[in-house]
């Protein structure tokens, strides 16, 4: 049956009327839905405060314990210095220790750790050097050490090291770059989420330019056992770098070895305020991939960042996932 031109316009008018009705109803639908939408547990932020410090809006349960002193956790963000290549294998002890960690003021988690800290000790070597890693399992569960990077598959760290047992891993450091290590025993996310991770820095034969170097490892902790993270930390302590900022001389080169070890959140990021940085993804190239002020990382992704802070002042850093930033992962770098 043929459709006449005026019929087409008639149908268009009906459609238009229906569209207008939809436009009238939709805002009411949005308002109704908004009434039932919640953001989850309130953070206890005092919006009426006249504090000028942006990080002063932290809720009290996402700050570090009051007994911590400045410098008390420097070993966690200060990597070992570069040293010349050695013909003798470098040895590292990553034995598993079960312990309790206070990851924020009054919030303690039962952790599985390499050497008693989260993250574990920084492993550093020059490309091509031999590495020997000792894992003594002093916990009640099976564990392992799996290194990212390239190595003999027989040393891949997927076999179980049972309670009371020990194992030596032997690797050739490579490639140049930044490589996380972690336990690879199922359930994988639970082992990583309870603290079983750390970093390996593999230096090039010709070392990178001298710089003020820091390690920043983002991780999350499920403090109430519901399967999702409640506290987010840089190097295992909520709010630590808000209270005790990293300090560098203005104008001098800064290098950050950055990794995302949060499980099971699908992505995290690092954003630096008021400055930009050269981004070396995985650190496997000596040429920066881009110049930016933010980088997004999936679980176990990493990057090396280089920048200079041109004038004295406080430069904030944080993930751009607000849940992470507001629950412990905001901090400062102070140029002095």
C-alpha cells in the first residue's frame, strides 16, 4: 500500500508529540531516581570547615596513627641506590611473615608480607646481573614469588612453597625497567590484597641521570571482610604522605617508581598537581612515551615518572578515582 506524503507528516507529528511527552516525564524520573541513589557509607567530612588545606578534608579513619614520627617509614619509599654491575649474584630475602598492620588510625589488618612490610623490599639490579631470591615460608598457607619481566620459565614462581618450606629462585635481571613481584597462589587477588607484593628495579648499563628517587606503590585493604577495599594507601599507610610529605629541592630532577597493586579494583591513576612529568611506561624505554600530568594503570601496571618542581611549594598527588583519594591515597610533594 502506498503511503502518501501527508501521512508521513502525520506520523512525524505523532512521534514528535510522544517525544514531548517523554521530555516532560523524564526530568521527574531523574529526580525520583536521584532520591533513592546513595554514595555509600558517609566519609564524615566536615564541609563547613574553613580549613584551607585541601587534604584536611580527610575523614578521621583515613589518617595515619598518631604515634608515627616523621621519617619512620622512609625505608618504604627510598629505593636502594644504583651500584655498578657485579659478577657475583645479588641475594635477596623475601621470606613470608604473617603479621598485623595498622593501615590507618585504629584500623588493623591481618597481612601476609614479604619481610614484614607492605610493600615488600625493593629488589634492585643492573640488567644482565644474576639474582638469587630466598623465600622461606613462615606462614600457615602456601605462597610463592612471581616476578614480572623476562626470565627462565622454570623460575616463574607459580609452584607452591608450603608452610615451613623454603625455595631459592635464580633469575637474570631484565629487561631494563620496573617490574612488580607478587604471590601467585590462588586465590590470587586475596594474596595480593593481603600485602604480598613489591618492586624490582632493573637499571640500564648506563645509569639514568642522577635524581631524587622515590617508590610509590598504591594498594588497597579490605578492613571489614566484605570483599571490597575500604582503605587505600601509598606504601601501606593511609594518609602518610599528607602528614609527612616527600621533600625535594626545587628545580632538581625527581624520579618516581610508580606501581598499581590494588586488587580487585580494575583501574587506578596517579595525578600530580601544578606540574607535568615525563612518562616512561614500564620503564623499558629510555625515551618518554608522553609528557602529562596523569597516568592510568591497571593492576600490576607500572611507570617511571620524571619531573622538576620549578618553585617552592606543596604539590598534591593522588589517584583520580575519588573513592581512593578520599580514603587515604592523597599526599604531597614539597619543593623546598
